[in-house]
């Protein structure tokens, strides 16, 4: 393991350890977007095995996002997000099977849109958890 990889591993572990629940979700969005971008590069390089692994990791991360949904508190929004996450997972599978760069871009755009909304409620979300805790 080179120095950069060691730093990234420690930095990632520290970020996760120090993160509040809102920050963890932000890290998941960032991770999914990063894997999709890396998969695009692997697809362009015709490294289909690498592309498949990266898309698989992006799908796992989206599954993780799905597991955080709170249907009691989130109601209709949580249900809509679940449908969107399901669509993203299916679209990523299709992108992988067909080597379809446009499908990867579509999912990345959707993830960015949801992430922007999530980033926009940070102060409110962190404030609520501070009041509860």
C-alpha cells in the first residue's frame, strides 16, 4: 500500500468515525458518485471487469442509502426516494450490461440532485439531532 492509499484509508475511517448521521449520508452520496466516475473511466479504458466492480460498489452504496430511509418520519418523501434509489440501481445494472455511458451519467445527475437537496438541509438536520441528543 503506498502512502497516498494509507492516508486515504485513515482519512476515510476518521471521517466516518467523526461523522454525524447527516454527514454519513453525504459521504455515501460522494462515494457513489466517485464510483460511477471511476466506472466511466474504466469503461473508456475497456477494463470491463474493473467497471463492473465499481458499478457493483455504487449499487451497494445506493442500497446503503436506501437502508437509511425512515418511512415513519419521511412519509411520502421516503417512499419517493426508495423508488428513485430502485430506479438508480436498475439503471446502473443496465449501464453495466450494455456499457452505456449515458446511463451512468443519468444516475450521476440524479444522485447529484438528491445530494444537493440533502446538503441544503444540513443546518436544520444537525440542529434537530443536537436538540434530541
